[in-house]
């Protein structure tokens, strides 16, 4: 059992609401939550032209979906400020630090998990127990998506290395 299941965001738009991929991620989290695998759910996602063109944060869309599926409001926590995956993890960690949760399960799509693991290695310290679970989706075998994700991992690694260096310099 973990303290919390963190479900990362995918897409939402004005015409269709949350994407089918997003629903799969949420449904996977809800299934594990109902099996008593965690005490709480944390939904991550804010706003951005590339993933959420609505006036409601992606995390709030996810919450509405979960409430419609019968999850109690008091068991849902929102992270609604993030603009990208790095911010998902940074802002989620800030929330988790405040509520002192150290055992975490992070859910995303299978094509996204390698990058999420990379980011978590940099953001979370050794005091955390983090596991990952993924959903298989249609775009998992799309070569364009896989190339884009590989490039994003390289870019994220540079950003995270710079953050880590800055943190070390600030501490000295």
C-alpha cells in the first residue's frame, strides 16, 4: 500500500473534454484506489496551449471525472499549477512534503513513464518510496510520439541537471 496515487495529466479541450488517454490513466488510478492500494488520489495538471485549452485546470477536470465515478471528494487532492511534466513532479512533491506522504505511486501512459522516472530521480530524494504504473494507449507505438519523448527526455535531463547544479551552488 502507498500513501497516495498520483495521476499525471494528458489532454483536455473545449470540444471533447478530457482525452480517452486521460480517462484510462484516471480509471487505472481509481481501480487501484478502490482496491485500497492508497488512501488518497492526487491529480496533476494545469493549463497550456499544448494540453489544456479549457478554462478549468486539467486536475479539476480529472477530479470531476473521479467524482462522477463515485470517489469521495475528501480523498482527492489537486495540483493545478503545472504546465509540463517537470512542473507536475515539482509541484506534486511540494504538496506531498506538506502532507508528509513518502510512499507514492505515479500513473501515466507507457510511452510517458521513462521520462517521468527520469524526472523523479532528480526531484525526489532518497526519503521517498516511488513506484510507477502505466496504461497502454494507442499512441504508444507511434514512432513520432516516441521520437518526441526521447527528445523531451534529453531536454529534461539538461534542465534537471542545471536545477541540481544551481541547488548545490546555493547551498554552498
